[in-house]
C-alpha cells in the first residue's frame, strides 16, 4: 500500500490514478483545503491535517503503507509572500510532521514533490539539478527547506522531483486542473478564450525571440508516470535520487496563446501589462537524470496536445 498526502490535488490526483493503473494500492491523505474529493475517484480517502502527526502515523500503520508520496503543500508565490507563517507551517512543519509519523510507523521510503522555484533566478539554462538554491519567494524557500528535512531524515530513502510547469489534464478529460485562484497560464488563457475575457500578459520586452517569457510546460500525466517509476525504484531497493522533471525546452507566453487559439478555434484577446517582479526571461530543465536513472519517457511533449487535454477537461 502507498499513501499520497495531498492526493486530491492537481498533480497528486493524476499520480494516484497512474499508480492504481500500474497495479499499486493507494490511500489518499488530504484535508481538502485545496484538493477536491471527486478528484480522488474511488481511491480510499482519509481526511486529515498534515500537521496531525498522530493521525498520519495511525493511517500509515493501519494501511501497512510501504512508501509515501508527499504532495501536500501550499503553492502560490504571491500568497507565500503575503503570508509567510502559513507557508512555513504547512510546508516545512507539515513535512516534519510526516517524517515523524513515518519514523513512528516504520515507513522508510518517500517521493517528494518539489519545484524549480528552489533555484530562483538561475545562473544558466537549461537548469540542472546541481544549481545552487537561491529561492526568491517564500514558497521556494519553504520547498528548499522541505528538501533539507527529507535529506536529513535518518533511514529514509527518497526521490525528490523538481517540477517545472505542470500543465494539461488526463487524456480522457476525467481529471483536470482546478486552482482557486488560478495562476497558471494555460488554464487562464483557456478560460479567457471560453468566456471572451481579456488576458493580461506580464511583459513583452524580455530578451527572448518574441519578447515574452519562456517556460518548460510538462504534461501532468508525464509527471505522474515519473512518480510511478520513482515508487518502483524505491520498492526495489534503489538509492535516493534528486531529479528535474521537464522537457528540456521551453515555449513562450505568445506561443501558448497561439496554441490556445489553434486548439479552441476561438479568438483570445490579450493585452500587455507590466512585468512581474522576479520573472526570469527563460526557465527550462535539463532532465537527463530522470531519463537515465528512472527510464522516464516524455510521451506527451507537445504543446498543442497539452492545451487540447486541458481544454477538454475545462469544458467538462
């Protein structure tokens, strides 16, 4: 049995579904503050607070959990800057609580959902795993701290994934992306195309080919597949690992808007607004390690495909 904290959220729910399709039994542990009950589908759900160490330990013991996938965290940059104590409490202290529960229940394996935000503004792109941690947001700082807690935990073998820009939805439209507020570009652009509203582009004077920021958009189902491989590695006795999860190339904001227009067949009105503070011109991954160490295959590396799946899920 596996346990997924935050398994009712966006990436967590897609991963739980992929794990179950691969033959793993999974129990979801989520307080549903961000996750959605319906996203769990028919997997068992334990409603609980990540800071409730006793409930976590009891759940781990009751279900005889062999490995944990840790998705539970706050993940909004602006919110983290406005409310740092919330982020330190849920992200870092929640991870400490989980590790204490794992120690009590004797669970020695953990797959952790980290982020490229731990790097801040990188010295180079593509970004490899050995770049120094220089986060520029409280969110990034707390994720870096969570990595440190996991690495320091005695007896816990781990796989730490640093995500780039998760995007898309399940290929059958059953699962999608639902954030409140929604901050990700693709669902915001799709909603604007659907509703006939105007999308604000944050700057068009960056040193990129079309002046807009470039990011590495990764299909959420490819991310889920990586987690399946990570669990299999740990269950087979494999060593700890830190990996980037990205496609190794990026798409500009303008390219995403063009894709939305192609996929939806609808006009999309956009106007240029001011830059956001701290937005680097380009962020994309070097993910050779995931391919070499895990055999990760990027089967959905196609921007129009990502947008098409997101559009289908958004329309219901």
